């Protein structure tokens, strides 16, 4: 959708949509969908673990937005292109193609010549081992230790490293696939999966149109366990039962979300539990969310991540940000929905605790962000890696903006608008101006006198948080604040703290709000009282290990080394490396540990941490 922006004499922002099929420029894609756009693709690939390559073809069905268009431009990164063909009226014929010069962060454009009668393009190609959107694991790096594992991570612009396509979230397509693997390995995709199929020759169909970043593939020793009629878990055999127990509230989450925000429109909702090298908490690939095993805590205390990835089935997958500068439309909406799901399933007490933790994380993000312009919701990403937009600003500031709107209009009216928003824009990509059109047309104008467009603009265009932003609170945290103050003042001992029934959220609040430098003596006392160095909860361990680095608490460093080698989730390991690099001895430990850990990290984690540990330690 192309948007026309008009400023009235009073300076009020008026927005009107231009009803046409045009696409806005995407600085992160070479493709030209305003000329020719893909609406369906067919993959035919063989998985070769020995060469760490996918080899085969992609067939692209074309829609000509310009009838006289003579070229199709595709996004690629590190792909080996073998040939290109076009489907004319009667047959497939060879056609000319050109692979352009690589550009930093974007890869290289692949231009295919189109005869006037061409309706499809087929590109034969191979991936390379360094593909940024694929991780190839050897058996030792898996839970079962017997079979290799492969998984993709296409967001934001990494789909182009394993498929030549129009890699922009404005372009949506259906897809089908044939994937061939070695015997004993199962392939799954963000598509219709058959849990009983184990023959090494797999076929997939994705009937709903998705953007490229939601196309996903995984191959490994996978088994399936249902959790309800429309939910289940794929995982390695040794992980499967624990994952199914941990996440068996998924159906209840789906029911709660459907009641509030409209029907789930993707058929099944299954989870794939990946090895711990997966660089994210989760990835919302439709029909099959990819999930880190680090949230299997044994007590369901970290399953808000499942609520988040499920919520993407409405916000992000159903209604998608048109460019990565509009990421908050995906992640802010989803973080808001996550909170609502947690409240419905686990109660307001837990939802409030998680809201406070998220709010504190946002305040720290705003405080430490180098450019204040990056604290706006819609940020400028031209000339930058779109991964730079993935911060707590998009997630948490977006969430508090929607919470503020809910407070202005009341939950009933706000929910009605939000459900309508998902219905009006389903299976479409939308930008921030499109959001403003919808908000003004369907919420602000039907409810005159509540708020105008100006405070809305301040949330989107302003830096940091508006003065009247919501401030969350939690009664559960008040006694923690009181005890912490007494203990730090020397007026209470740890034996007086009854933490036996503390939730993960209470532990995180306690640890995250301790002074940075509490000293080795207090660290030892905490460890002796609560055995924090050996905690099996990965989120609590992260907070504790960061505190250990800040206080040079050496008894925790063996666990720190093991933690950094075992886990590849960027949220958990990047802050630890950053903290280590603030001292000379810490930098030495970081570089030594990273040398052991790097081969097991995903390329996305490697690129991030390469920049951290290769810089000199802070003075």
C-alpha cells in the first residue's frame, strides 16, 4: 500500500491511502515487486550434511505488475547459481541471468531476463557452508549425539542465503517444497507437516501467503508428540517428553487469544525444539514456531515465550510490517498480546511481574542506546543492517504504546478495534502510516474527545517515552524491595528471607535490582544460601552470572564458561560477553571461552560476538 501524507494548516497529520498495488521502496532488498512480483514458489532441494549445502532448484510463479517488464530481480547472498530457465507458453527454456556485485549486508542481486510470455522462472543453485540463514550442526552438538542437525533462521533478511527470492516483507507468497534427506533424519518446514512421514523424501505445502522471512526448514533426528488436536511438539527424542509437559498450555493460550482477537487462521500450531545453539528465544514461523530449549525450566515459568510466538500468528504473520523500519508493528503488538495471554492463563499477578521486568529492560535500553533516534518506534534503517532494529524499543515501547491506547479507550473498545485491525489487514503487509490510517479511521474518529492524533505521533516519532506513559507495578515485588534494602543495610540476614516459593520472575527482580558492585563477600553469601551458581533455570543463571562478572566472583566462572559454550541464545550470552570485555582479565576470559564456543554458535551469534570480543577491553 502506498500512503500519501498531508499536513493541514493546523499542523495535524492527515493520512490517506492511495488504493493501488504499488510497493514502497525497501532499502534492504534489490527486488522490484512493482515490476514483477512472486506469488508462489516451489522448492526442490537435497540436504547434504557432508558438504553443508542445499542443492536443487526454486521455481517462482510470476505476476507482472508492469506488462512490459523484461527482468526479474531476486535477492541472494553467497549462493552458487548454476542456471536459470523460464516457462513460456509451451516449454521451459534457458534464459540469461546476471549475478551482481555483493553489497555489504545485502548480498547480491540476481537479474533474470524475462521473455514476454514467461510466467515462471526456475533457478538451479546451491547454498554455501557460510550461509547466514543456516546452521549445520554435527552430531556432538545435538542432544542425541548420533545424527547431524540443520535449521534455518530467515529473519530479517537471511532467507536470501538459502533461496533466491524477493526477500522483502512486502511480498507474500504461498509455497510447496520437496526436501530429500538421509535416512533417519526428518525434515519439517513452516508448512503442513506429516508427523508420521520418516522416509527421507518429504513434501510440504504452505497454502497461506507468507513473507520470505517466515519460510523455515529444519532437519534432524526428530520425533513428534501431540499436546491437543491442533498442537504438538517436534524435538529430539531425549527432549520430547519434557518439552511436551512444559508447553502443554499451548492450546489454552490459543483458545484465549481467539476469544479476544479473532480466529487462528493457520491450521495447526506446533512447536519445534531446536538445539541450544539457536540464536533466539523463538521464531514465529507459521504452523511451526522454532523454540530454544533454554525455556524448558520444568515449572512453566518461562512459557511467556510460547505466548509471544503464538501471538505472532495474529501480529506479524497475519498482519506484517511492510519494512524492517516498521518492526514495532510486529513486535510491539506481539509483546502486548503476550501480556494479555499470560494474564488470561496465569493470572494478573504473574502478568504484572513480567510487565515490570520488561519495563525495566526498556528503561535500560533507552539509557544505553547510543543514538537517541533509535528510541523512536519507527526508526531509520537505511544503510544499516535490519537486525539493528531488534531492540526492546520495538518490543517494549511498542507494547506500552498499545497499553496506553487501551487505557485511553478502555479495554472493551480497544479490543474491538484490535480484533478489527487483524481482520481488515489479514495476510497483508502494512507500514506505520497504514497503521495510523486504521487507528484514526476505526478508533480515534468513532470515539471523539478521547485523544487526538498529536499524542499518538509523540509515541511513534518521539524519542524515549512520553511523560504520561504507563508505569507498571507489582505487589509481589514490594516485599522483595523491602528485604533487599534491609539486607544491604545490614539489618536482615539471608536466613530471614523465605524464598522457597519464589517464582522465576521474583528471582529475576531480586537479582536484577541489586547494586552492580555488592562485593565478593555478599556474592558468596547469596550463593551459599541459594546455590545460585548451580541453578538449572537459564534466565536466573544469566542474571546471576552477569552479577558474578561485575563482582569478579570467581567461584561462578566455571559455570560461566560452561554456560557460554553450551548456549547460543543471543539474549543470554551477548550481555555476558559485553560485561566481560569491560576489564582486562574479563576480556582474556571472554576471548579464551569464545575460541572454544564459537564453532557451536549460529552465524548470527558469531557475527555479533565477533565484534564484541575483538575490540580491546575498556580502560
